[in-house]
C-alpha cells in the first residue's frame, strides 16, 4: 500500500504519463497483487475482490479489443511487473507444494520437510488463490504476445520468458509426482486433485505462452530450443549396441550460445520503447531497471561486453558471408564461430555422419534373399532359447497459429495418462505385476529433458501447444528462409532435435502418446506429429530416428510402430499426386523405402519366423509349452510391429511409381516365408468349435498326455496365459493383399495376365501351395479364401508354369476310418488321381495332412491308379449319370433319402467345380467337348441351389492343401476392392 501511495504522491512532471485508462488500472492491480502474493499485511477482504475484478476486466479486454491488447503489449512497466510477480510467486508455490526446497543451496538443518500431500493440504487455500491469479495473468500476457515482434522482444528483454521456463519446471515437478500417501480421505483427495488440475491448467497456459513467444521469430525459437534440449549433463548416452555418433554436446552448447549472442539485434519499435523506459528509470517511478542482456554461458572469452557491440554484431550477422571453418582458432571459440557464421559446426559434421547412408548415392545395397534365408535359419536354431533379438549391424541399414481464447477454455480434463507405459492391453485387472525387466516398456534408462514428462501429464487437448511449438521450430513451411550464411534454421533445429538426448526422448514420448490415446489419422495431434516426422525425412534423418527408438527386447518397439504408422500416412498421401515429377523427391522416398525394407528383411521377418517356428515346435510336441521364450505381451507387440510393417509395404505396393522396387527386391520371399511359418505354427480357428475343445483350432500340447495315465485331462488355460497359441490374427490377410497388388497386371485398369516377374518369384519360392492353403476357412483371418482366390487368379492367368504346377496336383479324398472297407465302392466320393511321379508322394501327402492340422493320423483309403485326363473326365461324366443309383444305394444302407440326396449333390457340385477348373487349362478340342458334356450332365442331376460345402485335398511333392468348395463367393468382389483391383 505504501508503494501505491508513493507512486501517487510523486510529481506528475517527473514522468510523462501517456498510459490509457486500461493500462493504469492493470498496472495498479499488478502493484497490489505483488503485495498479495507476498502476503503483506494491510490487504483485507475488500481489496482482493477489487484486484480480481480489475484483472478479470483486463482479461476480457485483451481478448476482445485489439487496440487494448496492443497498448498493453507495448507497456514495458506492465511486463516488468509481471516478471516481478512471477519471480516472487514461483519459489513460494514450490515451498507450499513440494518436499524439495526450491533453492539449489543445501539444506541448513536436518529436519525432514513435510510430505508433498501434507504441504498441499496445509496451504490449500493460498495455493488455489495464487494459481488462479497466475493463470489469469499468463492468459493476458499470452494474448499480448499476439502482436508478435514488439511484444516478443519486450518479453525477452525483461526476462519474462525465463520466469515461464521456471514455471514449467515447477508444474511438471508437481503434476508428474502426484501426491504422496494413500491414506487420505475423500475430502482431502478432492482437494489434492483440484490443486493438481490447477497446476496442469497453468502448465497448458505456459506452453501456449511459449508458442506465441516463439512464433515467427528465429532468435526466440533458438532460445527455446536451447533451454529445452540442453540439461546439466552435456553428453549423450549410447544407443544400444550402435556405434557412438561422437557428438560433443558441450561444444554444441557453446556454439549455439555464441550464435544467439551474435544474433541479438532488437526489433526497432521494441528497442525504442525499452530505451525510453531505461531513460525514465532514474525518475524513480518504474518497477526498476531492465535486467542486463544475457551473454553466452560458459564463454568467458567473448569479446562482446558493451551494449553498442550487441548492435554491431547484429549488423554483421546480416551481411552475406560464406562459412569459413578455421580449426586453428580453437583457443578463441567465439571468433571461430563468428567466422563460420552457421549455428553449429559440430551439428553439421554430426549430420553428415548419421544421415541416411545412401544420401549421396546407393552405397548400402539391399540384403540378398540368400542372406535373408540364412538369417531366418539362424534365428530358428536359437528360437527356443531365451529370446533376445539380434542386434542389427550399423552398416546395414501453415499458417501462424495463435492462442487467443478465454482462460476458462482449457478446463476440460480427461483421464490421466500418468501410468500409460504400464497399460494392460488385455483388460485384465488384478493380475500380478510383470517381471521387473519389463517395467520399462517403452524406453530403456531414465528420461532426460525439460519437456519429456509433459506427454505423461496432459491429455490430447491440453498438449496441443507443445506439438505446435515443436512444429513451428522445425517444419520448413514455418521458417523464414535462408540466413546470410545460406543456412536454413528450421533444418538446423530439426537436426539438433535428434542430435541431443532430450530431443530424442521427447520424440519417443510424443510417438507413444499417439498409441496410448489411440489417435486416428484425422485427429489434430496425429497430423501435427506427421508433419514433424516429414521434416525429419526431408533432412534424411528418419533412419537415425528409427534406430534411436529401438528397444532390444522388442522386434519393433511401440515407438517404432507409431513412427511407421506416421510414415504410412505420409506415403499414402503420395498416391495419385504429382510429387514424383521431381526426381529429388522420388530419390528421397525411394531411399527411405530401401532402408525400411532392408530392416524388415534383416530383422523383423527372421525374428517373427523364429517365434512362429517356436510355436510349431510346441504344436508338434517337439518342445514343451513352458519352454516358449516370450510372454503374450511380447507377442502382441511383435504382431503390432509386423502388422504395421505389412501395412507400410501394402501402401508402397499401391503406389505405381514405387511398386517396382518391391518386385526388384524380391519381396515375395518374405511374404511366402511368413505364410509358410504361420501355416506350421498357428492352428486355424474353426467356424464352429469342436465339442469339448478349449480354444478352437488348438489342441493339448503337453509332452505327456495325462489321459494316457488314466487321469482326467486338465482344463486348458485361457489364451492370454498361452502365448505359444498366439494366432497372429489378420496377418495372412495383409500378406495376401500385398501379393495381389504385386502379382496383378501393372496396367492402369489392372486387368489381363498377371505380372510375370512376380509369378516366377512365387514359383521359385514355393508360394503356390501356401496360397492354396489359404483357401480353407480361418476365423483368425476374415475373408481369407476370397482374397486367396483373387491372388491365385492373377498367379494363374498367363503363367503356363503355374498352370502346369496345378495340373500335377493329386486329388485325394480321405475316407473315414469306420467306412474304410466301403470307401472304394461309394460312387459319391471322388477317388481319382492325376498323373504323379510315384505313389509314395500320395501316401506321404495322406500322412502329412493330419499332422499339419494338428490331428491324429488315421488310415486312409487306397487311391486307385488313373490314367490320363480323359479318363478322369469319363469317370466324372459317369458319376453324373449314375447320381440316382447312388441315392438309392445310400437309402438302402439306412441313410435318410433327403440326406442321401444332399450328399450326392455336394459330391456332384465338387466334381463340377473340378471340371470347370480343368476347362481353363490348355487342351485339345476333343477334351473340351467331353468336359462340356460332363458339365451338362451334372447340371441336369445336381440342383443349382445345393447347400453345404465339400473339401478336397491336393498333394504335390509331399505338400498338402485342403480346398473348400462353398457356393457363397460374395466376398471375392470385396477382396478385389480391398486389393485395389477393379
């Protein structure tokens, strides 16, 4: 109160008062509030409501009247008073909210400080009042920054940005720890939550304030980057087993500080206002002198000491100059950096070391298929040991957005995500905690960086300002062009973001945030992050970012999975766009695809095949279930990574300009290898579970069957306790979509014979049989048969070798054990054989089929020798003519007439399907005529509406496939559409 009286009693002539009424009111309220924050005596119950009313009125004016906002923003007195209030309030808030003392000095006594929860409850009223005051003031100053350059300069000159920096630290400290103690009643818990939400609200406003302070200003963007990316440990931690990048963080720190010191020229309007204020300080009616301008930290050798030389350095920075690096000037770091002119020589040479190895040419070639096969075999040989993924060799591989809304707009708080790294995706509550080694699910080691914890604290709406600020600092479209030294500062900040540990940690948390909050492609946070990722791509740093996000225990880490999803989003936008008219854009994208597919071939596929092989070992009783090397959580993450990778390959296969890359690299090998591994390791899910079975498609995998000992079979554990039965749901569908895109005709309409190169690759890798195996219903893969049919269609069309392969398949009908003696005489069953190399192939196939499907081998009916294709056609025609005899014979044997009729009709329908498939093969006119006659007879005997389905097993070279003949083929058209075929 004395300070207010002193100001009012001073002679008016001492300092010209050109303030508007709004400025005077707000200035007076700030003077009084400073005393309120300090809890000085003399302020009663009437004074505080008046202060609150003035501040609330000023907030409203700053939102709705641009002229008032501009006048407030140009008032140096107001900025100085704001800085004083926040500098006083932050230590007081810390002392009332946290156990740790705000001061960095050691404690003077050994008395233990109260717990944080106790402190907050004790100071509840004062905390709520002060936090609300500070948030309202921060909203006003945030709105003042909307006039940009002048307000930004004054804010920086009075060091208000430093106060916001300290406030962010305090808010993160309080909200990330929550409160101590579980034994609090509901009333106290409500108070603790209220204070925590007020701190979050203040944190959100602080981030919005920072965004407006840096918007469109390279100096302040770099200042924010400097505060965010450097911590007390001026070194980087190693990334797993990758070679050190040899970045000298302490040197980068000095170079960036020197750059900011050289580029410290002020906005002219702001400089005039600050000079005027400085001249009036001696009159004694101001908040005090301006703080001294900052000098480069840890740079005692700086020659710049006077205010005039600040301006001289600013003028020198605008003069166009070519960077000159002089190693001999290492003793004079400031002069060395001044001659170099760019931000950091250390960052520039780091970037040349870690950027995409193929940046300047195709240096790293694609891993060969032969090497990939060897890797897969090596992984399979160690699959049942403690599973530790192999290390990958290092040599293999828009507008200005301003916040200008009321303070109450950001009060909607969603569910807290503090414990997001430990989310249980299975939805099981009360389960035992995971092993200690699995606690760090998303990251290995402690997190560093000022902003790293923020994604753990805020929800999707609250965190927008952080993403917008990062975007404004590194995305090219929001930059100001090249500097006099020819440097793009947006690109430099992008490199710094990935070069320093604090930036890498923040990137990891931003990516995992998308997964935890299940952000879709259309949501704001996802799209902002996608723009950030594309800026990494433009700097050839996505390969480095990918490797920095690795976790050794995962095939693809959660952060990598989200990064791949963002890359998919980026490439999906490339389809049908003219971007590839520019060779540079095409080359940049092709090199990224090369890196990612090389990683897929060298690491993802071998390790996934190893897991599937381990499943197959248990299915065939070659290993015990307890030996399975990973848990369900690891299997889920492996599947998520593989699924996202297949989605990426599918997107690339759908881009005409890029499809040939996958064909040239023989991507068919990986797809076929995965299909084969899935067929061996995963049981199909039946349409109707068999009676008494635990999980459909599964069987007991114990090495010793309890039933053999006369004891009842124990109940199988649920699926989430049996990771060796993990179904890899949907993976086959994704593989078939990719194969269809690759093998389909390359013309615009995608009609005609299939791609001959891919057809040959499928034959070379034995891909026909895995495709035919996909024609059996599998509840883990919806519409599998329809998609397989479409793919087989393109494989067969125009490929004589594929057609010949199918012609050499041997149809086998397995008889039931109880009817073995009558199997050879029942005309309703097809017992024919196409020419084969020897009879052993048939017998091997008969034994292989039940084993492949997890069944107990049973005796099979004899397969009579057949002659040529014409003999088969004659036999089929005879079966059609004798349909009525077959019905009568079954009726005499006790079968219901309707059931007998349906059985014969199903057999005839199967025969018809077989004959129609033979029609597509090359043959002479006589054979075609016989087939036509056979079909005609079948149409007469078999009803067109016959229901049910039949199965027919084909064998070729000891490989087995079961074809299902269903009359409902409505899903084929949908499969065509999903695969991009019209």
